[in-house]
């Protein structure tokens, strides 16, 4: 149980708040690069700030204030040029650093070399990696953008799924250190929805949580699971500060504001050995609906089931009313680490998992139950037999609403016969 004051500290993400200042020390995925292929300007809101994400004609990405520094016009109605984004109101042109490059009327009539001084707009650095766009919104110098090892895997089909979640980011992230919910929410509940009249899932017998350089690891043993299983010997990682890696995909919970979260998922599936070499030219990005036609939360897919739990806690969970027990040790560890990180910032130190060494950042290994398969692949017949990957040949079970064109691209990449 948390006090109301601590709950407030852990959940509020605006500029100047303790958690907002902490999260701004990290790079965050904010969408897929492919989203800007046809529409080069996209509005976004991140950590209580209204922004515009764009790709100019030279291929540079920018993330700038939604409002022009001249008369505060909406930059989402501007257009991109070779070196930046131009406001549609009076034609001011700003580049990806927020610097004013052109002031058409002033440039033509006044010739004042100081006219552009003090006119820069708020801008944040954006980089592309793994098909994702990453933003850094904190103080300079920026840390290194870590290249997690799965982003280096070859011969794989990747896709990015986004979902807009109407609740605070922390209750989404706490799910990443909660293994017992798999037994009930994903196994027993799924069985009940299919007509089962009993709880059929294998019970959790043992769960441990460990601190780790880049987050927290949990390992588990369930009924009929040997202790040499990779669920126990390797485990899964709650990636610091707001990610989750499960061996074949990432999930991130990026704060939009105090009451909304952008869910970002990145999936990788190595093509069968018979289909290698395979090179994916562009990583598709799609948005998963979370409500059905009647306004009910969709519960048919794995992450959609998680979303039901997240939003069911309320817009901002009232942690003064909860009762944690032994299965929740990882959640307590996560909260305490966040509080220690806030103290580190007050003392002028980097928080957990910030990487400053470029040699370290260029390929960061993670606990990965599927590393061997991800690196070396499987023949199609062996892929069909895999307990997790085999079912994906038939359907995408993780997020509802995979577009037909993405499924078609997947089928063609994998070589699935119709």
C-alpha cells in the first residue's frame, strides 16, 4: 500500500514533476518511422507536452512544439521542406533543432541580422532505430540510445503496434513485473471465455525477482514445468524504465500525460531457414483498437486482455487501497527503484540504466529465452511445432486488429501456404 503522496509522485509526468524529470532522462519510442512515409507531419502528445512529429524532405525527423514561436499557429497544418517545417500562417521555417531558419517578411524588408534571436521553438532530438522513432526530452547531454540486441537480429519479419490507453502509464508498466497474472488473465480467463467451466491453467509454484542492470528480471516455475525451463533459468525482463522484453517482442508504456498512455509493441519473427536470406524493406506500423462496437474493452487478444486490467484500475490507480502480497514483490521493487532514481537526479547522478558509453550502447544483450532461435532460425516444420511461435503462423494473437495487408506481408515473408 502506498500513501497518496507517493502515488502522486510516481504517476505524475509533466515538466518539473519528479517522475516527469526522471522519465525525461531516457529515450522513448514514440511511433513507427513508416507512419510518416505518406503523411510527413503527425501530431503527438508526450509527457503532458503537445508536439508535432515530422520528417522533412531531406529525411530528417523533428519533434517540435505544436505552436509556432511567431504567433502560436498550429504547426500540424504547416508543411515540410528540404530543411525543416514551415508554418502555414506567416511562413516561418524551423529546423529539427527548433532554430528559426527563415522569417520571410523580415528577411525581405528589415535585413536585421538579430531578427531571429530568441525565437527558437521547443524541439527534441529524434532518431530512428529498429523501425521505431525514439525521442529524448531531457537535459543535455543526451545519453546513448541503446541498441537492444533484438534490433540487430537478421532475417526477421518485424511489425510495430500502437494502442491508445486511457489510463496512467504506471499501472501498465507494473504489469511487466507480475508473472502470476498470466495464469489467470491469459490462461484461465481465455478458457472461460471459450466455455470452460473450471480453472484449467497450470498453477505458479515459484516466482523470484532480481535486480538487473537494465531493469528487473522475473523467473517462474509452474506445474509440469521442469526447473531447467528457460522460464526459470533465463526469465523475462521489465526493461527500465517503462519497457518489457519477452523473448520475441518488446512492449513500452510511454506516458502521453497523467491520464493516457501510448502502448508501443515491436514484434520480431525469424523467417524459416528455407526462406533465408530475407530483408524487410520497411517495418509496418498499425494501430490496435481497444474497444468493440458496443464500447466494451476487447478481450480476445493477449495484450488487449492486459489493457482490460490496466484501465480497470481507474484512470490513475488508487494505490492507497491495494493489498500487495508475495507475488507482488517485483512491483514493490519497481516502485522503490523509481524513488531511488528520483533521489539520484536530485544529487546530480544518472538514474538506473542510463548508458553513456557508446561501445556499451551499440549492442546491449538482454535475457532472451528465444536467443538461439532468433539468431539461428528454425526449419518450417520445427517452427510449426514451437509452442509460442507455431500458433502465430495461423494468426496474430497478441493485439486485436492486424490489418490484412500486414498479415499478407507476414504470410509472404514466412512462406505460409494458403
